[in-house]
C-alpha cells in the first residue's frame, strides 16, 4: 500500500510532466512506458526462479522494494527524457525483482481453498495506495502552485516507509528446496513440468495485456479533454478506487464461481471501458471509462493470480509467476508502444478502439476452453 501510494504520487503526474514540462511527444511516452514494462517483465522470470532456487522469498522482495525506493530519487531532479527513461526502467526493474517472489510468497502463506480471497485482499490493499497517492498529489499541486518536483520529493516518504514495514513485520520460514542444485538455471524439464492448463492461462492473460496498455494513457486522456494538470491524477483515483473496491469480493468469488464466466465478464467490461474512453469528450464520460477500466481489473486480476498458483507445481511456483509476469509485461510493452503511435496517428479514439478490438478477440478465445478451478498440484 505504501509503495503504491508513492508510485501513484509520481506516475499520476509523470505523463503530463513529460509532455508539458519536458516537451516529450506522446509517442515517446508510449515507448518509455513500454520499455519500463519490458524491463519489469524480463527480470521477473529470473527473480521467480531465484526464489525457488534459494528457498527464500523475502530477500528478493526486500531488495526489489529498496531499489524502487532509492531510484525514485531521480524523478525530482530529472530534466531530460533519457533521465526519466532511466529512472522509469530501473524503478520497474525493482518491481520486477520483487513481484514474482512476492506473489509466490503470498501463495506459500495462503491455504489453497482461499487463494482467490488472498490475492484479492493483496490487490485491495495495494490499490488503496493508488487511491490515496493521487489525492495527496492533487492537494500538494494546488498548495504549491503546480510544483511537480515538490510532489516527487514528498513521494519518497511512503516509499522508504514500506521498506521499514517489510523488514520489521514480515516473517518468513525457509522453503524446502533441492540442496543438490548448486547453480541457478531454468531447466527444460521444469518448463515441461508446467501443465497445459498453466499455458492456457498464460495465453489468455497475454492477450488481455495487449488490450490493456499503460495507465499513463488514462492520464493523457484526461489531459486531452482539458482537465487541469493538478487534477489529472483524479482519473487514476477513480480507476483505482473501483479496482480496490472490486478486487477482494471478486477474489472471493473466483474461489466459488466458474472462472471462465468471471473472466469473460471482466473482458466485456474492458471492451465497454475502451468504447467509452474512445468517444469521451467530457470529464464525466472519461471518469466513467476509468471506473469501468478499474472494475475489469478488479474482476480479473485476483482470479488470474489464484489460477496460476493453483495450476503450477509447488516447487516451481516462483518460476511460474515469473513466466506469467513476463508474458503480461511483454504484452503491455507492445500495447503501450503501439498505443502511443496510434494516438499520434488518430488520437485517443484510435488507441482505445484498437484495445477494444484485441479484448474482443480474447473474449472469443475464452469460449474455446474453461479456466481451471482450485485443484491440487504436485509438490
């Protein structure tokens, strides 16, 4: 929650800061966002495997959160696009280092029959930080006369507090792991050991990630319709408020409802969000599109995380989450870079319209095969 608060204070303003203060084009913003997600994804597959190999999750989680906190110091002093790109990429590397071990850590600590609830609770807490952070940023922007850099400096406080909380309160018992494996490697046999159900989840999640580009474009949409720079983070407040409210109940629902049905509902909501945002010309329609975007995230994200945890063998859980996050990130990289180019060519209507088309393809794919419910996996 604290890390999300810090990130939201920065990233709720960063797209507008890049365009209006640094003079960076929207196409370049898409490339920067895409490269950040690519860096995030590339490291996730390694960090998840490392946590399986060493039989520990917490050291990698601590290192990832610490790296992100330290590198955020660059944002208040950055004055060029390369500096912003470097800070954005390294911050996402920190996220990549921590995310797969963190999700595997959560799965280790959560009983199988309530995993959907566990992942939904984690999302609800994290997303609440994305609600509070932009509100703080808005207040600081109004009080400081739109001083972007001051907001970026103050955003460092919750980032460092998150490290303190993690070090003091989170306890870990070492996992059982193969002491004979002296060198880290992802064996072909391990990949083969991941069941077909896992790869089907990866295929669906990857396609959905192509339809969900960076949230920076929600901020740019608000700016495009004339919202003042100090208030553009409100679009993220709306989106994350709905996401936070939906994540836990839909995580619980994923333990009891047919998962293909729930994921299909989320995909239809995503199509609706894209259609609204493609045609929105008022603050209220943009807010509605952002709310629908948050709702589809709440409906689908806990479900997908719980499904990956269920279908992956226990000894490869970190590796499985690494592959999952890697696939998501690559899809987001392609989507964000493409959205920037589409925006420059035909405006937000073309970018969000293309997203709706990809989501429609994903919906048809889901009709071919159901997602697995909670199952017992091999250890």
